[in-house]
C-alpha cells in the first residue's frame, strides 16, 4: 500500500471529504483472477485481434507501452509475447455491480464514472464509519473480500485531488492529497497528463506549446487556454490551481443500455448477422433485467467496411426487456440497411426510452409473459452459475465473435 501522506495531519474538518476508488487494470485483473495461468503475465484484453482495440492491459503489459484504446495490431508489435483475450463484458459488469453495492453501504452520494471507478462523498459519514482514511480502508478491504480484486483509493477535499491521489497510488494504493501550498507545489511538478480529462492528443498539443507540467498550465494565462482549448482550457486552468467545485452527483438512471461488436471479418451473410443480433439482444436483455429497467426504443447501428455508418430506430408500443422482442425489432430494422452491396464491420444495438420495471403496469393476460419469464430465467441462471452458461440456441455458435 502506497501513500503520499499516510501520516499527515489532514485537516479537512471544514471541507469536503471525497474518495475516488479505481479498480486496478479491472478487466485484466478479473481475467488473471479467474485464470491462474495469466497471473503476472503480459495480458491484454480486447478484440478482435486483427482490428479491435485494447480495453485493458495488465501492469506487466503496460511496461511495454500498451495502453487502453490502442489498436491491437500496434499492441501486438509492442508486446508480441503477450496473451490476448477477448472482452467478456457481462462478467465485468457483474463484478462492477458487486463493487457498487459496497459503495452504497458507506454513503448514498456515489457517482460512478465508469464500471471500474467512482467518486464517493463521505463528508457526513464520519460519525458512522470513522474518518475518510478509515472509510477508504474499509471500502478497499470489502472489495477485496467480496471479489478478490485490488483497488486504488484517493482522498481529497475535491474531485481533482481525490482522482489525482488514486492515480498516484496505483496499483493497490491508498493516498491522501491535501490542498495546501506545500502539496500544490509538488502537484505542479507532475506532467499535464495527470490532469483529469487531458488525453494524448491534448497532451501533445500542450507540449508543443511548451506546456509540460501542471505548474505550466497554472502559470499560463486563462485567456490563452480558453482561446486554444475552449471550455477545456478553463477546466484545465482551474484544476491546475487546485480549484474544483464540482459536486459528487449521485447515480442517475441510464438513458440507454446497449452492446456493440466489431466483427473479426466484414460480412453481409444474413445467417451470421442474425446470430450476432440475437447474441447482442440477450446481453442487453440481461443487463436490463439486472438493472431493473425496460425500454421502448430499439436502435440498430451498423458501421461498414469503409468505416461509414448509419443507424435506424423503432419505438415500440410498450416497454420491454425481452430478448426476443429486442431481437425481432433489431432484425426488422436490419432491412433498412444496404447489406447486399456493403459488408458490416461493426454491429450495435441499444435500448433507450427507459423506465424502471417496478413502475410499469403489467396485465394478467399479457401475451409476452412467457417470453418475459424465459428472459428472467436465463438471467437468473447466468447470474447464479456464471455468465454465458445459457444462450438462446441460434446464438451459441456466434457469441464469441
């Protein structure tokens, strides 16, 4: 366990106590946990191998320069001896749900950033669980006990400090950053990439301007950064000066739930595409059931061999979480795409216009009750015995595409 200020006299009595929890190489760590032969190996999660991107790389692989979002063919050149495994999103989301449940045991103010990280405002929770440091220790311990996965936590008086702290302590770290003049001087020595939201392109542009550190950003006139980067320039300037007044925004209902897949090879073969649609429909349906939502609008998205894409949608007469309803609708939408002359490279389905299932009235004579029962049974079995145990028959041979 690492810390910048583990023994500091942290005076946050008159300020917020924000914890940022970030799972360590989440997808890769899960695969290493479930497959002992991958432990301490050069593991890259992503796909398909010849045309997809890296979703997560183990820390061993990151030493070779492999990072999330990198095309897999580039990763293969940098790390030819790496182990490459496909994304199993349903398994990762299942672990994510377990972790989120732990967060809510300590505070209702949880803001998920993605499936593997979240901000927690524990300002008003100290009487129940101890100070922020003690709470962070308890959360990390509970996550490991529940999932056998390590996480890094950062504590600060705002989101910027908390996020920066968790990054500095990776992996398996617990770090506190104080908003003090001495600490700010140290923070300003860090590279600009340490500012949340500064990606590789922005970093390259800043370096070309001679802006290499957080301190350089802080010392650059705000008007100049606004001119060059718009709102992002103002955001960077505030962060670089330790100013972050953003609140932790509790979890809000999702606007849509979807899945997409980049195919291992371009295709216009009807049978293969139908199988893919069914597989995606089952994954979306399971996610809807677990999260407790139904939706009315189904959208199908296709990207062709030339990387151009289009989408089409239908709004149904009633809310649904049925595998079969989503599949039938997506198959109907497929007729709107020119797959006779073009080949599909990527296919995606999403369900939007969501509503909590408990708020939707159902009738005793609903003709789709049987489909709904089948959908729920499949989801429950997969949840109990592991993802991908049961697939609707047509999708079995294609679900690993």
